[in-house]
C-alpha cells in the first residue's frame, strides 16, 4: 500500500486527506478525512496538578517529569500551580527556602524549558523580596519562561489570603508575603495571549476584566485552594471568570496533603469561553490537556459582544494601571 497525502479546498478551508492506494488494474482510492488546517493548528496546553512538600528537589523531579510527558504529547505550553517549588510546614521554613529569580531553581527550570522547547507557566514561585535583608518577606511570583528559557513576564500576587474561618481555615499570608505592586499586561505565547494572576486573585474579577481589555485570551489562576474553599467555590469562580470575560481560564492546582497542617483541594482544570469545563484532573499528581480554539473564542465574542455592551458611563472603566 502506498500512502499519498492530497489537499482539497472546501469552503475556504484546506482539508487534508489520506489516500490509501492499492496498485491494481482499476486503481481504487479510499479517502479518510484527517483535519482542517484550522483544526490542526489549535495549540495544545498541559495543566498540571501536584502535591508539593518542603523538598524542592523532590518537587522539581515531579514537575520535570510532567513537563517531559507534556512534550511527548505535543503540548506547546505547560502550566504549573502556585507553590510548585515547595510548600513549607511553617513560616520559618517557607521563608528559609525562598530564592531570587536568578537563583538555582529558576535556572534549572530555564534549562528545562530550553531542553523541552516548551513555554512554562510557573504559577507561584517563592521569590525573596527586594528588601530581603531588612524585612525577610517574599513575593508569590507567577513567572512565564519562553522556550529558550528566558523570563517573558513576571506577575507578583496582589491579593493576599488573610482569612480566619472558625473551625476550618486560618491563614495570614500578609505576615510573610509582600503584595504585588501591579497587574502586568498579557504576554504573547504559542497558546495565545496569557493574562497572569495567582490563586486568591480569582475572587476579584476586576483583574480579569482589566486583562481582557488589554487583549488577554487566556486567564491563568495557578492555585493552592484549601479543601473548604475549594469544595464551595473553586469551579464556580473559574467558570464565572470565563463566562464574564469570554476567555479560556486555565487553573493548575495543588492537591492532597502537603504536611500535617496543610491540604489542598486539587481539581486543576480548563474552562472554555462559554463556561464549559473542557479538561480536569482527577485525584493525585497528574496533567490534563486542552486545545485552545481561538476561532471559537472570537466567534463567541462577536456573537455576544459583552465587552462592547459595558456601560462605562454608569460604573466607569477598569484600567490596567502601569506603574
């Protein structure tokens, strides 16, 4: 059998076929439709779920394997959750393990990006603050590495998780974390224009609206949601952000028991611009995959032009403030 690839124009789209040719007197041909070029061009993303501990070496090993798996699957970009680098068992340990963006761990991830040829969303890196020697506090930094290992963008988490749910969850992130000073513009990636946020930012729709006005097509919420808040709000909030902005929402997640004091909800997922969950991780460490269909996104925005219907004259315009 000889396989021949043919091309045929159909409704302004180029459709690919495989012709299985059997040499014979009559030369019969059978055709099997493969995909339109638009279908073939939909970028594949990998969204990861891990259970970080205080061992940076172990965590790096797990994340590296997930990145390699994504490379083999043909993904163009991998999304890791908040605290992908580590989760300490107490404040002192959390601070002691922090690094700068020029430190050893970030360099290892840069090398991984180069070797895999993938873009990486490192969803919550414990970055030493700029005045570390004096105040001993950190940023939670969402770092985007391009496929050459260079830093394409850095967003520092702006809303800090200070809550006290009686009998359930008590955490004061502001005791050791510096709030980020700005929202950063969306960054162009092989998957689309990505807007950066982290975890608790999910509860503040102003960020997502500002990012979409700046051209974002994909909103990211790498997270470490608690069991209590995850069960109640996780999927609802993610779908709400997707629906109101008509964007893809990508949420890598921490899952399971990290130490005796902390457990995360998990359920890493991707939501499409119509609000449908198109990919989701089950329990434990793993990866879910989704195609990003920007034609679909812009069709939704054309057919229901929500952004154009906003009444700025009544409630003002949400702007991305550039410091």
